[in-house]
C-alpha cells in the first residue's frame, strides 16, 4: 500500500502554515500504524510554486519551506527503519520558467543551444499567432510569446501553465541531465519515482496541429498518432531509466502517471524492460456502479496481466475531487479538470457510505493500492473561497474551472486547535469549520470511524491468506447492483451499489463490514463486506 503524501498539506513541523519534512518525520508512527508500505511524496524540490511544485527550478534541492536535503536524508533513513519505502515525484515533461536552463534560453537568441532544450518556434501569421493549435491542459493556448531583444519574438511550448515550459526530449543533454537527477536521489536512498505526465515527453516532429476545435481544452488523448501524447519513442527513455534503476541493489522502481484509456497502449509502459507500474487511472475515472467498476477492474487487470506487471488501484489523488465528494454526486464519474458546484449538489452522507464501500472494494483487489492522504479519514473536498484559491487552473480558466484546491487542504490531526493540529500557526488553505470530528485522533479507537475501517482492512490485507496473496480474482453471480468476488484461499468481497440491503451471495463469516447495523446475511445499502469463506463455491 502506497500512501500519497501531499507534502504541503500533510503536517507542519515549523509552524509556518505549510507542511514540511519535519512534520512528515513526526508522523511516521501514524503511517506505520496505518500499515503503509511506501510513501509517494509529491514534489518537494526548489520551485516558485506556481503549480504546487510541479514547476521545478532545481531538481537536486529541497525547497526551503519543506526543509533541506539533509532532512530528506534523515527522513528516508527513518522511514526505512520503520519498514516504509520512499518514492519521490519526478517532473520530466517541463521545468519551471525559473530553471537556469529556461532563464538562459530567454536570454539567448533563436536557434541557440540554450533554446534547443525547450520548444521555441516562430509564430504563424508573421509571428503574431501561436506556432500550432495545441491548448494548455490548464486552459488557453499551449504557447507563450517571448521578448527577443526588446521586440515580440519566438513562442515557447507549455502543455500546462506558462511557468512550466516543456523540455525537448530529442535533446541528448536533457536525457543525460534527468538520468543524473535520478542517480542523485537514488544514491541518497530513495526507492523509486512516480513519473509526472509520463506519456507527454516526446512530441511529433514538426509539432503538427492537433486539429481540435477551439474551446476543447483537453483533446482526445486516445487519438492515434497524437502529436504530444503517448508517442512510441517515449518508451526508449523509460528503457534507459529501467536500466539505471536495475543497476542499484536493491533495484529502484517507477510508477507512471499515464492518463490513457487504451489498455493495450497503457500496458506498453510496463513491459518487462520498462516501468514497473502505472497509476491506474481507469479506476478513478469510473462511475460508482457495479457494471462500471467491474469493467474498470477487468480492463486494468487485463492490461497489466498481458505483460506480467502488477495492477495498481487508486480512488483519488491531488488532481481530482476526493472520493466522498465525487461519490456524493448524482453522476459519480470523474470529469477532467472540473470540480466544485458546477457539477451539481453533493450528498456527503451518501458519499461517505459509498467511499467506505469503495475502500473495502479497492483494498480487496489484487496488486498495489495508492491511498491519497486524508481519504483514510473520509475527508470531503473543502469549499475554498475564490480569493484563497491557488491552483493555476482557476486563474488560467478565468474562473470558469474551480481547480483542485478543494482536495488539497491541510489534514486535521486533532479535533481542536487553530489548524486541527496540522501545525502551530494556521494552514495555507482554509480548513472547513466542521473538520474537528474528522481529525485522526478523534477517529482513532472508534470502531465505526473511517480511520479504523482503513486500519482494520489494511491489517487483514497483510494477514488474511486469501488477501495477502490475492492474484486470482474470480467473479461470482450476484444481482445487478451487487459485485461479488473471491480469492483463494477463503476470501470473499461483496459490494452493494444499491440503496436497499442485499443478500450476501457467498457463504462465509463476516470479517469486516462498512455497516454493522444490518441483519445477518445482508450487505448494507451502499456498503461492502469482507468474508472468510467456509468454502469456495464452484
Ligand atoms: C500532473 C500532476 C499535476 C500537475 C501536472 C503538471 O498531472 O499530478 O498536479 O499539475 O502534472 O505537472
């Protein structure tokens, strides 16, 4: 189980309102008690923080607000001593516009070596219009024009914010530099990397138009021969990275962030000589219905089984609405880049019930599971007032899209105190007034709480023989809005997506249930049970 630490919102050790390494070190005990095998820490590198650190100015330095490289080394040591591996987040598609390379590019001329590390081009229409029709994921064109010697000059490419210029991966210096950065952190003891926007690094020669109508902020990523997503040549980069990871003892690992719908294309990233896992984004995108979840599960297993890689599961991350909020809506699908009231009302109570069932479903699946910090506390998205929003999606869309701040609010650790125990001096994003009861210490020891459900499930996941070795998921007949599956030996999971109690279609003793208030032999509405099977029905 890999726990995603969104560092600025996890725990604040120095009282400046922002999470940091010191805070994280002070909570290793909490992570151990939860049953975490590894943590994935979102970017902590030096950065102007225009996109929460996914805009890196120095890949070998820790941002002073998070700590120092020495503290990072200590953290890694302490995590290892507690049996927890440490995965960092590498951002290879783009640097910050404050990276020394980009500054040098701005100061140099068209055609220079400095500019060749990025994508600089002359504009169309005598330079007035962007070089092609690509759009930024965050809104607006993917190009910004620079000043060349006091006059409007070339344009540079940025698939995200203008402060995140895309690197040119055809440039050998770029490739060498990133291998060196990986080595730097591997040498420090880091166990692996999550690769940000792993599919986007290579662009089509000539940067041809995408051909999408104006206003389509995210183009169809499944389109064959897409000019900036999932190009065949990207795999050469990952083969090189794999060789590097394998040269370490023990070998280091990679997990790709790859928002691809096509299972075959996705599986190419985890071929035996490439990356180890991809983050399973089908699962996040799926609606909370029996049919849709079963389809997503089957697709993910098939995609990775074809190449012999393990499957991964994640219900949320720092880029999407939290599970409680998403599943509290009438339409439970995740919509790209959209969040907030524009998606309609949220029934939080319903969202909570479904999120508990989703936790048991997810933790029963074969492979590795990612848990986004705070999901184990059952947090919902917070309603962030416009003036406090920080996500560039909010500004770049001119306030049309709310952005991702609602899912990034600092964690509540204690029921009281200025920032619910997050730190001594408030929190960088406002926490909701009703968060006290959701605090970690308020939930600990209460068997009906989210936290204890997660802890119990994670304990069983390690100790129950059918779960610890789960790799043989078998579906069983169940009514339309119920999913039932087993693993041998002797484990069963039943999820009721419907709004009335449903008979449990497998014979066994209940190990764990999201709701114990229902009669024996029934699974609660919007609930789930784990079973110790007396026998495996044939
Ligand atoms: C990834 C990150 C996201 C970031 C983007 C640009 O999708 O998860 O938070 O904004 O890449 O780096």
